[in-house]
């Protein structure tokens, strides 16, 4: 029989439930069980793709082109496993499919209700993940216990305990144990209340993960155990850590994996090996030399907007044995100041990430010009690549006013545009190129070197506009190399500058494929170039 682990959160949001879920998934996987994660988001948007990064952080993209919650990024990075649209569902999607069924007459005139119809639909999404009888499905419920909108989800997992039984289902509750400075004490009351709330709906947690800034001693654990009815050995501490990558190691030390397996009647593997994580974390915590990368973007106040990028830099830090400090630079600010030299005085590399809309664009173009002219390692991602093309068109090719039709629809030089065959599709929507696409690399280029001389790569996309092939020849004649293109040679996927130590722009999002033990090659080499610039070869 498959096993189900349900992770809920209490007291406050942003507790690191996603990290806890990912870490537990990793541990179970290392014991030899296939792990399938699922994030259930209680909001009504049909997908996170249209949600504002200011509110919701990064939109993560899977190979099959699903736009998902950023927790899927953590799952992929920890589990080292590619996920798909099956691994994330929002209440909006679930309601949508339920209402569609109702419209199609599926319910034959019956009253359609939250219980059992919506809860059945939720269980269907969970059960869809089961492929193998050995599967362990880990379901993370977004939001906090007590939210009105999470109720149908909690009710659905309560029913699953009834259907599958105790030995096949497990409830984990992640909660906050706050430290009150003035009296120097950790407080268990919020946890007690949050568990009470869960029990009111009929869920008794089997394991509690206590998030706190301080060490949780025996006394506190015993108190939580007493009030929540969870055995003492299953009240675990997950303290604030210098890096999220420590979490699986800490939980392993707390024997969380053994306790979970025991509860689920699964046998632990005697030789579970975490030495790769151990050494990754050890290296990471001991890095001494530093480089600074400037990220020029619009969403810089919300660090979660660039989550996969910042994680990719953590991976590349370890692989280069240098600590990458990120300096987030507001692109709009760059539009206002006269001389931007000072802004970049301490950076060893400049990255322009993806984005939508005209705000802050000219500031990013200034940053790119600065990187190009001053031979500072430059890495442009998606919009960053498009802007590098615009900058080159304007300042090297002399095409005045060159732009993307996203910003100036009737620009004289539409270097970036919606390609003709997609233009009439515009009103139908669906013009976004999403998910994995192949690209063919050009031998002899820096990119070809970086990818280890492979001819064909696959990377994930999420954009509407493309490099306009009309301008390609002009670019190539003047020092911009097309280092990667679509297999039919039509789409420009990677550009690089001939006479520059490191200047690469990619139409895709490499950050989605970087993993701790397997950093993305472009991130690795970008950091290497930055390190060379600071410390010399
Ligand atoms: N706004 C650009 C486009 O739609 C770039 C998108 C992105 O950076 N993800 O093509």
C-alpha cells in the first residue's frame, strides 16, 4: 500500500514548511522509498503563473511547463528530482475541475457540496500521484491551520486517515515556538492552541516540528508533548539555521526519519547515507573568500522573487569554494542616478534576471552597458538576455530607439518581438512559451565550453517575446555570437559577446535546474569568472 504524509503549519506562515517537507522527503528517499511531493495551495487563483511576485514570490516552472508555487523549487532541489504539474494544485484548479464536472452533468442533479464533492476532488489530486505501491506521497498544505480557506483540505486529509488507516498515513504539524526576549523564555501556548485547532477538525498530529530561534530543552518538549498528546520523541526541534541545507541533517539527527518510518510500518535502511549533504553543508559554512554579484531587478524588495536564482548561487558558491554575496540593486534607482559607477564599485559580476513590464527597464539597460564596457562578468536571464540585445542594438549597432514590442509596440527597431506566427494568436492568450525546450549549442563558443561540449541541451522557458531573427545577421557581424538556437535554427536561445571575458544572455531560466550537488554550469562558470576578476586566476 502507498503511504501518505501530510504536513500542516500552525501559528504563522513562512515557517519553512516547504523546507521541512523537502527535508523529510529527502530523508525518506535516502531510505530507499520513492517519494512524490505535492503542494496544495488553498488560494483561489487557478495557477500561480498570473500572481504578482511582490505578493507571492517566484513562479517556479517545471519541465512540462507548469507555473507553480516556489516550494516546488525546494522539492526539486532537495529531492534531486524533476516534478510536473501533478505536484502542485491550487484550490482554484480543484474548484474549476469540480465545477466543470457539475456543468457536464456528472452529478446528475445532486447537490454538489464541499463535503464530499470538493474533498473527493482534493483526494483525487492526491491519489493521482500514486504510481507504485511503495510510493510515499508527501502532501504539504499551504497556509496556516485556522484559515477559512484551508478547511476543505484539512477535511480531505482527515478522511484519508479514515480510509487508509493509521499505519499508512501520518500527520506532521510545523509550528512556531516563540522566544520572548524580555523574560528570556520560549512559549508553548501558540503550539498548544494550533494543535487544539487541528484536533477540533479531527486531526491528531503524529509529529510536531517546532521552529524556534533558541534551543528547545527537555522541559519544553515535555510540556508540548503533554498538551498535544504527541509522544516526547516525536516533538522535534528545528531551530533557525545558517543555511536551509542543514535542515535534513538536523532532522536526521533528531531521528525524524526513523520515527516516521516506524509509524508507517516501513523498514529503515541501515546504511542511509547523507555524506554528500554533510560535505556540501560543511563546505558552505566554511567558505572564506567572497565575491559579490549585483542582481539588478524590479522585485528586489521581495527576496523570494528570485528564490531559484539565489539558491543557484549557493550551489555555485560551494562548487567554486567562494562565498557569493548577493547585492540586490533596484533597477528604477539606476534610472535616477547620474553616475552608476559607485553602485557597481564593489561587485564582481552583474546579473539581470527575468521580469515583465516596462518599469525599471532603462535602469537594467544602463547596468548591462556598464558591464559590457567595463568587462564585468555579465549574465542575463530571459528578460536580461532580451535587454542585452536591446543594449547592443542601441549602443553598438547604432539602432536608435531599439526596443522590445513588449514596451514600445511600434518601436522602429523591434529587436525583441512576438514572432509573426504567434502575433495573431495574441488575443487567444497562450502565447507564453513555457517549459522545457531543446537548444543546439554552437561549437567554439564559451557556452559550448561551459556545458562540457554537448551539442544539445534542454532548459526551461517562460516568456512571450523572442529575439527578432531579422536582426540576427547584423548582430553576428558585429561581435554578438548566437551560441545557442532552437533545433530549426529559428529562435535565438543564447547570445554571447565575442570580445568580453564573460557576457552571456539566455532566453531560458537556467536557475530552475540548478541542484546543490549539481550546480547549473552557467551559474558555476559565472561565479568562477567573478572570482577570477576579484582574485585573479
Ligand atoms: N517579459 C519578457 C517576455 O515575456 C521576459 C519574460 C521573463 O523574463 N520571464 O518575453
